[in-house]
């Protein structure tokens, strides 16, 4: 059997390139959103609490200074309802980073999201809040805007040197 050296080199290069590329999280794990009314200084506000995980599927690459946004869009994807920025300092290899966001909004900013979640102001007040989990990927999206890749050995060496 005769092997073409150029084809073997191309295949080897592709394998090395694929092995060196870090996979970046592209979906949210178990997202949960809760919206509750709050009265502050005699003014009606709404507190949004959002929790979800994002998985680092790399076995030797830590993702550092991960920034991005969780976006809510209408089901056909044409209209952005709300986007909430987040930052995570580090997600270690094969670990899940936890996004925990709490923000306060006026009624006019939160109600489009309440409606997207299948509720309205009357139901929200009667039920003392709206809580939803396990969203359709079409209405809640993860957008990563920045990150740094570090080999886990380098991260551990740096931590060890900090202690000494």
C-alpha cells in the first residue's frame, strides 16, 4: 500500500489543529428564571433572577475571564426581548461554570419577558412571581463575547506560586 506524504501531512496537521482548539460553551445547562415584584421607595420594580450552567468540555484547557450575555428572543428569532451580560472568572476543565444574575427592572422593561414566558402582570402578581425552567433553545441563547484559554497546568502552577 502506498501512502501519499502530502495527504498524510495534511491529515496529521488537521488532527493537531483540532486537538489544540478549545471548545467554547455554546448552550446553557438547566436555565431557570424567576421574576418577582418588589416595592422600593414607593415605586414598583421587578427583580429578575437567572441561574444556568455553562460547560467547559475541554479536558486540559481552563476558560478564563469568560464574558457574554444571556439573550431572550421571540420564538421565531426575529426580535431580541432582553439581553443580560455576565462574567465568569474561570471555568476549569470538564467543569460547569454557574451564571447567577440578579437585576432589577421597571415594569416597561420586564413585561415583554414576562409575556414571552407565557404570563402577564395579573398572573405574576396573583402568583407572587413567574418561574420557568428548561427553556426552548429558540428563546434563550448563550452568547460568549470574550474569553482566554489557559492550559490547566499553567493555571495550577500560578496558584501554587501564589501560595508560596
